[in-house]
């Protein structure tokens, strides 16, 4: 799959965003982003040089178990690459179909404007309604409050904590693992079987349903 289909959306603050492919040359912009500690500090794996970014890009476009979108800000008809959103480790060979999501906005001028939250909702729509996944997994280092907030807002729920995942800024920090379950009846029934879903999953289901309603109204599949 690698680079995925184009999705266009407008955030609640009126910013026009495209989730769309980017070229090998454009991918080098991510290196500049990751040079900033504020951007890379809470990211598990990241590229450090043009060469490693190109290696990542070449592997990514052939990787059938991932879907990657560039996040493009569209202003006065000009498109600017500001980050990426992805589904990786897509596994559809077992009965339960799932993937791992990740995001980065490397241009800090665009932080805190609801862009990641809106892109998560579009990606969730794609994952559940175009790919038929049951579950999306994600993980956030605890100090990364903005990332956690964007995930929870789009219907992800906390599952468990991996202690001492990374040493950052002089201390060991923990990794909170999240999941977003497909709220459709068929997927919900298959996931939970005869078990009673915990309250937090029932609450998250309502948030995921709301995220999907938002996405159906605001996301255009090109
Ligand atoms: C994490 C990231 C993707 C979030 O993108 P974003 O577009 O700024 O996210 P959103 O605006 O949709 O949501 C973030 C929310 O957290 C809030 N927030 C951000 N930092 C915060 C902090 N330190 N404390 C409290 N709230 C914070 C924002 O204000 C916003 O909430 P609001 O809309 O109620 O104001 C972006 O900051 C980023 O790329 N960071 C570097 C890479 C990274 O950490 N990726 C994620 C790895 S898990």
C-alpha cells in the first residue's frame, strides 16, 4: 500500500488540509524537523540524515503493510508539506485486522490548531470504512500531552503503560499504549465476543462514533 489515497478536509478552525502522497525529495523536509529536539524528543524512531530518510522512503513505498500520508496545509491554493500520518504494521492475515498509527507535524507553526485531531479522524475513517480494520493501536510517551489529547479526542482509549521506555531530558519516561476500536456492530461483536466491554471502552466507542460522523461530514476522498 505504502503511499495512500488522497483525503481532503477542513479543520474546525477552517484550515484546509490534504492527506496526500509526497515525493522522495519532499521527504527530506522531515530531517529538518527531527533536528529540533522539541519535535524528536517524544518520537520512538526517527531519521537523522538525508540518507536515512531516503532509505526510509524507498522501503516505505514498497511496504504493503503500511499506509502513509503527507499532511499538507493548503493556503491560497499553495500546498505546504507539514507532517505525516500513518498506519503501519497492518495485519490482515489473522481473523482480527489491525494496524499501528503514528503522526508528526514537523512545522511547529501548525501545532495546537486541531490538525492532528482532524487527521486522526480522517485516518480512522479510512482504517475502519475502507480497510475494515477492527483495531488501531498507538502509543504515547507520557509527557507528550498534546499527542495524548489528540488521540483521546478522536476515540482512542488508554490500555496499559510500558514503564521506562525512553530516557529523555534527564529522566526515564513511560509509554502509554492506546487503542481505537472499530465501533461498527460487526467489529465490536467480533472484538468483544462474550466478554462485557469495560466502561472506558464503551465511552471511547461513543467518541469514535462521533469522530467518524465528523469525518464523514468533513473528509472528502479524492
Ligand atoms: C503531537 C502532535 C502530532 C499534535 O499535533 P497538533 O496538531 O498540535 O494536535 P491538536 O492541535 O490536534 O491537539 C493537541 C491538543 O493538545 C494541546 N496541547 C499541546 N501541548 C500541550 C501541553 N503541553 N499541555 C496541555 N495541552 C497541550 C493542544 O492545545 C491541543 O488541545 P486544544 O485543541 O484543546 O487546544 C504534534 O505536536 C507533533 O507532531 N509533535 C512532535 C511529534 C510527536 O510527538 N508525534 C507523536 C508521537 S506519539
